[in-house]
C-alpha cells in the first residue's frame, strides 16, 4: 500500500477532490501553506493499493494546472540590500508536487 501526498494549488483542489470521489478513492484534504510564496495551497493524502498509484497520478495530472504567480518583493529590513529586487518576480507553480510513501500498516477502527 502507498500514501500519496500531493501539494496542489487551491484553485485545483475542488476539481481534484471531485475526481477522486467520482473514482471512489478515499482522500483527506489539508489546508497548507507554501514555504516560498507563503500562500495557501492544499495537501491531499490519498491511501491506495500499489496498483492504483498510476491511476491517481493520472487524475492529479489531469486536474492540476501549472500557473504563473507573481511574488511581491519583500523589503530587506536591515538585511543585505544588494540582493533586493524591487519589483515582483514571476514563478511557475504546480501543477502538483507529489510524494509517494510506502505504508507499513493500515488500520481503520
Ligand atoms: P511554495 O513553497 O510557495 O513555492 C511556490 C513556487 O515557488 C514553487 O512551485 C517554485 O516554482 C517556486 N519556488 C519555491 N521555492 C523556491 C526557491 N527557493 N527559489 C525560487 N523559487 C522557488 P512548485 O515547485 O510547483 O511548488 C508548489 C508548492 O509545493 C510549494 O509552494 C510547496 O508548498 C510545495 N513543495 C514544493 N516542493 C516541495 C518539497 N520539496 N517539499 C515539500 N513541499 C514542497
């Protein structure tokens, strides 16, 4: 058994959630925050049998878009002003950052 941990953009989370429910996969959604952008995103936990991993990855890929996002400049506040970029910088976010972990034991009581 595997645990799929997928960090996706909030804009895609509803669509992905519906797709997982439609295909009868159990999933948990956690509200999370990206360390770099410090903006909200959504982390899915999906426990599946090994042979279902590819299908879930397909659903994630199909329902999560790559988007450009602007990062607002943060004032150096006493730091090194040489590296300060005074204008917003565009970064590419997503579609999804996915970790696949082996599950040692799974119980439901
Ligand atoms: P954030 O940390 O807010 O990162 C958003 C996007 O900013 C990243 O998109 C990447 O394009 C860029 N970025 C991140 N760190 C950077 C840095 N040090 N310098 C320059 N640009 C940087 P994604 O790579 O698609 O990541 C989307 C979200 O997935 C991340 O949001 C974070 O919440 C999660 N994530 C990404 N890599 C991770 C990792 N290795 N471990 C845990 N979570 C991760």
